[in-house]
C-alpha cells in the first residue's frame, strides 16, 4: 500500500516529505449516516463498510477528478460491452482476484468453518457458463466440431459424499470448455451452438463420463476495459488450460470448480487467480480406448445440504 | 464499520460469537504482486491500494458470490444506461459521496496545502454539464423557455484574484441549471437546446451578469441503479435548489462549483453530498429591475495558475 507509514489524525498518511492536504474528517461519517432507518441490516453494514473503504482509498491515494472520471468511463464501457453472452464487469473483477476471493468466502461459509472432511475445492464460475446447456447421456462426446489440432480425452469419475465417501446417484454434472482456438462457442460464430458443453447425470455407482478435448491455455477477452487494465498493469491475459465443472443436485450443494492440466503453461500466473493445487489433473495417454488418445480420471466429493 | 472490534491474524474480524472462517492470508499479496515491471509507478501504487481495500471489504463483510454478482449486474446496468447525455456510473459514485470527495481532494491538491487566501469553494460537476454551450453577452437571459411557475433572477458579480482581490477580465463563466420541472434541457424533449445554459465573459471590471431562474430542488434520476441504491439505503433522491458554475481562463485555474439557495429544502441532506456553507446564497426580491423579480449577487475568487 502507498504511504502507509504514519497515519495522521484524519486517516491520511504522511509518508512523503511534501505535506499532504488535510481532508474533512467528518465527511465519510456524514455519508454513512445518511442511510435511513428502513434499510436492511445487511445493506446498512455492507454499504457503511464499502463507503469507508472507497473514501479511504481515495484519500490515501489523493485520487483526482480526472483519475476518478477515467475509472467511471471504464466502468461505463464495461457495462456497454456486456450482454447475455459477455459479462465485462465480472471480468474486471476477475483480473483483480475478486471473483476468486468471493468464491473462497462463499464456499467456506457454505461448508462451515469447522468442517473436517475433504470436499473438492471450488473455483470461479467465469463469464462463459450457460444455464441452458442440454442434458445428455453418459459417455457421450461434447465435441460437435472437432478442431484439426484437438486431442480427445475420455474424462470420467465417481461423485461421492464428502463425509461418508459413498457414491451419489443422480448428481447433475455440467461441463464446459473452449475449443483449441481459445474461444467458447458463444464467442465464435464458426462453432455449433452448445459445442463443448454437456450436462450429465451420475448413475447408481456415482459414475459420470464423457469425451471432451484436452484443454488449451487462452487469453481472456482483451478488447475491453479488463484487457486495458491488464495492459496498464503490465500483465498477460492468459489462463492455463482448464475444464469447467458444476456438480450438485437437490440434496448436495452444487460445487462450481475448474480442473487444470498440470502440464499447462500459466499455472502460476493465471490472469484471473483461480488455480489451486488440489485442482491440478493429469491427462494420461491411453491406447485402450479407440475413441480417445487421453484419459482423465476425476472424482468429486460433495457436501450434503444442511 | 461492521465487526471492527478485534482484527484477527489474517485481517478478519471476530466481533460476533460465531467463529469466522479463516481466509487465505496470502491471496491479496499474490494478486498485487502479479503487476509487471513496466506498469507506471502511479498505476502500481493506486491499484495495489485498490485491490487491498476491495479484498479487505469482501473479507470483512463475508461477501458471497450472489451478493457480488448482484453488484456486478448493477454496474453493468449503470454502463448500459449511460450515453452522451447521461452518466449513471458517475451518479452511483455521487450518491456514495465519492465525486464530492475527489472534488475536495483535487482542489486541495491544486491550491496547495498551505494556501492562506480565500478561494471560492468548489463543488461537484455533476452529470449534466455540456462542453458545447454557446458564448453569449453579459446581461443576456439564459431562459429560452419560460416556465409558468418560474421566477426570474438577475444574477451578477465580480470575479477577483483570490490573493490580490483585483477584478479579472476575460474570465469565462459557464452557467447551467435545470428548469422548474427538475429537468435539464438534455433530459427534456420539451425544452429548446441549450435552454438554461450560457457562457459569459467578464469585462474589464471583472463583471459578469445574466438572467436565470430561481432554482428549485429536484430528484436525481432514480430509474436506474443509483435510484435503486438510494431506495435500498432508505434515502430520498432530492438535491437542494442550485445553479452550476465553472469559472476560469488560461491564467486562472477553472473553478467548478454550485451555489445553493439558502431557503431551499434538502440543504442538510443533499442526495449527492455537495452542499458547503460557503456556497449558500440569498435570492433577494427586487423592484429596481423590470426584467427580474429577484437579485442574486455572487462574487467569485479564483487562484492564478502556478
């Protein structure tokens, strides 16, 4: 943090030799106290905290009108780029790690601070999920358009109760990935709708299985404010190779996660900070399966709803 | 602020009896340290501070994915409502006092912390300024459409150097206000373009003068996310009666301010926190002027550019 050496009476810092201006010490409290008596307790406390952080940030960094207006225009730009197929404000949050952080917070709250069993770790949803992916049968392929440089993987596993270890029947497993050009089907007019997406249901043995592509690294869309921010921060836009998963049902809390090819580039510098060691997986060459050159075994452990 | 009693080792608070989850204490530093070597020093320090504040805010309040996504959708909505005539992200900042705060910061930085002369106080620009207001001659009227419930005021004053007190010639004084229906001309198809806007130039005596309306209180536009936020905070959307002014030229730092009718409602609970005691003005009844029933004398003191 900048100039965090000697906080002065009004909360400003005086780390530099140039004397910093003293800002009205009562302003922030006056804004917070404008909240009326009928605001919900959650709204009241969250907004009080947000206002205090935003004001402290502005004072600590002496944010000028011009700098603030640049940020305002960037946020307007994000909204203007967003539509049913793209969420640029979400992507802006992703590149500063915020989605990954609220994902951690939400999952720790869901399972409770004292849980002593081993749930599969969560990871961020990202902006490319679709609610309307059709269901299909186990061992189907999600590859509707086979790219010439694609490698087919047989991905399968057992979904278990995280406490008892018992397989769970009728878990919905929603899978999506981009093609080898780095584009999800909704970003790419050349791909058939729902290409590389599928929704599977575990059988009585907890089994799910499908054919998919070995994933590849790709850049997050960098033609908008998130790309501009990455550029200003001198960072690359790449994500490591991954497959998205949501697994759950009425009895088991849906888990949103991503699995990462352990041989991929960008595992240590994912542009959206989603990689966790537990989510690294091994695509193994196989000759036993005529439909795939690779096999990926991935079991998932879910928490029963409380 | 919520639960700000006993910060724990990882920056979380434990004000309640329920144990709070422990979040990864290294995550925020890992996001900040992703910034590359070629980022500008200002970008590096501002974004490090922003990331830390945003992450601390999320952890201190246990922000969930659903809450965060509601905020993301609100920000997208703000961008989608914004255009050349409306800036909703700016308005969102205004209702949490941020524009008023960066206005204070910017003006204190401009005039220097040790300035001992009396400059006219600044106030926020707001979203309704137009860059292309035509110039006109002193003592002209900015009223192109006279509302039936309007009161005409003769507004005039002398622009002076804040140090020497000497009148300044050739200062551009840009004035804008809404009509008695609470709408600025670009919001209201019934108003002629540039109604209630005018750009004046001081004469050799530092004099500017014009005919305008006595301003009225009005609500900020509440059909978008800023209105939604005000509603969630149980606050009204009204601003006290005011007239906008920008005054300056090549030699004198342009001052952006607003003057407020001291008899107006909402002086103590302006929805965008812009009122300052120094900016309260008195519209006095007059019978000496056949063109106006009110007179407002307002002098302005400007800082010479350094």
